[in-house]
C-alpha cells in the first residue's frame, strides 16, 4: 500500500470517528445547555362595563392639502419629503410606490412625510384620518437620476 492510500484511509477513519463521537456524545452535551424560552404574549380586551367614555368636542375638520411637491414635478433625488396641511391631531399616511410614512399632525395642522421614489413616474397618495373617516389627495412626481 502506498503512502497516499494510507493517508486517505487514516483521514477517512478520523472523519468517521469524529462523526460517530458527535452522534453518541452530542445529545448529552445539548442537554447541558440552558433551555431557551420565548416570551408569551397575552392580549385581553376590556369589558364593556370597564370602558368609560367622556364626551369630547369634535374638531372642525380642515381640508387636506399637499404643499410640496407640485403635481407633475420632476425631481433628481430618490428621497422625497411630502409636506402639506391636514386637520389638527389627525393621522396622515404618505404612500409612495416603494414605502409609506405615517405621521401624526400637530396642533398647527402641518405634516411632513418622507418616501423613496423609483425612477420614472411616481404616484403619491396622501390620506388623512380623523375620527375613523379618511380623505385623500394625490400628486404625480417624475424622478430621474440625471442632474440638470
């Protein structure tokens, strides 16, 4: 038997011995590790009698508007900040082709949301939610990587 065949036989025997050792000793080693426990989540709804409501004044709804960007505007950056006005304390969703940004309007009625554009035509929809009712406005923006 030549040296190469003897060396290959010894390497194969060693690998086989290693695998056998892992199969025989491995389960006992794993039992020694601490158990991993995932946290449990419990959700409960309040009972009807527990809910206490107080009358609140209904705010006078303002009109939703988009101040920037202008409709059919061409831009050269992929990140775009959409600004405008909406009813105070309303929730505004600025939705673009790739992502959306949810913003709570402050008392001054102004909002700003950041989205990412794709190259070409991008339809942007801004929706304002007040007391469960929504209103929407949309603009179209064209994005090009070319600088002008």
